[in-house]
């Protein structure tokens, strides 16, 4: 009985060795094929296509096909399905709809608040962490911790903090003799409240939207801090030493050396930050119980409500297509306006 068992174990080990060596065999064959194509005058194009094939496949399946399907769906009307062909009527209806325009302005207020604040705060924190020597690793972990925390779980805590009845924030305000606020449930604009009613309540972001902006700045800054730290670490030290020998220090060193060297990092974070801000969903949904208030309903929540709650598939697809178009155009504008000002070392 022992001999057949040994034979079977040996055969299984042989099969396992063949399976483990299969990737090496495939890579060797692929390398031979690419070398043959290169000798035939194809250059590095075959190698580039092979290396890009996985990423291009993912983009094609999960980005391009859904975008084309969304545009095709936007040409049809009806509820809970695709009804009659309506052409571009869904787009015209969206542009005429005051709720769509309000959601668009909420998105614009949110982007204009989150992106600059995140960039400035993240850079200041990263610059401070880069300069200090004691407890650097601990502080880096603390600042990165909110980013790896679930947005929904963190939003639940923030909702409890800003609760109008028993939230800690209102309890502190009452302790100092300040009237309690509705915070996330406050539809009035911040400028209207600060100006004492002089500015219309429809101008500027609401107090609820400002709370969402503060939450996302706190939650998302960890990513930018890490990227800024990587850029500061990779900055050539000889540039800073040469500037100090020439008498530069403090603000002049930061303005004329550090920021120009970090311009590719700032440009990258600005592009990614704007795109992510236009697509924000988790924080809005978790902090506002899924929307319902126009002052905190961005375009993503508006699309979600039109598609899932009301069943206007074609109309919501048209709004999604308009959002994609706006993101692409804005990204291209950023490349055109700021791309030439980036200094690559």
C-alpha cells in the first residue's frame, strides 16, 4: 500500500512543478516573440502594447463600454426601462430643470471648497512632518488613519457630533452661551447667516454643505499628505542648500524652491482632487441619510435619486453623460491652463 501512495505523491509533485513553472515558460515565450518583432523593425511598440493590455482591457470593459451604454440609454425616455426614442430631449430637460441646476451649483460649491482646502492643509501638514524629526512616524500614521477608515463609519460619528439635539458640538456651543445650530440639517447659506440676512440664502454653500466639505477635507487629506511627503522626500537637497547659501530662507525658500519643485505633485493632486470631488457620493449619502435636501444634493446624489428612486433611466443617464462631459472638459482646461507652468526636474 505504501508504494502506490509514494508513486501518487511523486506524480502530484511533478504536476505541481509544471504548473509553477508555467508562468516562467509563458514569459520566456513572450520575450522571444517580442525580440523577434523588434528584430523585424517593429521597435518597442509590441512591448508597450503587451504591458498596457491589462490596463486597456480594464478601461475598455469598465469605463468605455458603460459610457457608451449610458449615452445610448440617455436617448430614450420612459420610467423603469427604456421607452420611446426621444433623442436629445433628456438633455434639454435637464438643462431646463431648476433642481438639476441647483445640484450642479452644490457640486461646484463642494469642489471649490474641498480641493483648495485639502491641498493647502495637506501641504502644510506634510511640510511640518517633513521638517520635524521626533515622532515623525507616529504623526504620519495618525494623519493617514482617517483616509483608511471607512467613510460611512466615520460619517456616522460626524453625524452624532453634529446632531442638533444631543451632539457634542451644540453642547459646547451652549456651554459658551452660543445658540445651537442645525448643522447638517441647516438649509440656509453660510453667507446669509454671517451677513445677518443681507445676502440671499440661495447664494453660496449651506451650513450643511460646509459640514460635508469639512468632513471630506478631514477624511481625504491623508492621501494628499502622503503624496506631498513623497514629493518632499524626493526633492534634491542641493537645490535647497544652494538657495540657503545665496541667502534665501523661510518664505523665499518655500516660494522659489520648494513649491516649484513640487509643482508636478501639486498639479497631479489638483487634477485627481477635482475628478474625485465631482464624483463624491459616500460622504453625501451617509451624512444626509441619502439626500432629500436640495442644499446638500450634489449631481451624483441627483443621478442616484432619478435612477433608483424615481425610475427615470434615460433622464438620469443624460445627467450622468453631462457630468462626464463636464469632468473631461474641466480636466482638459486644467491641463491647458496649468500644465505649462509645471516644472519637471
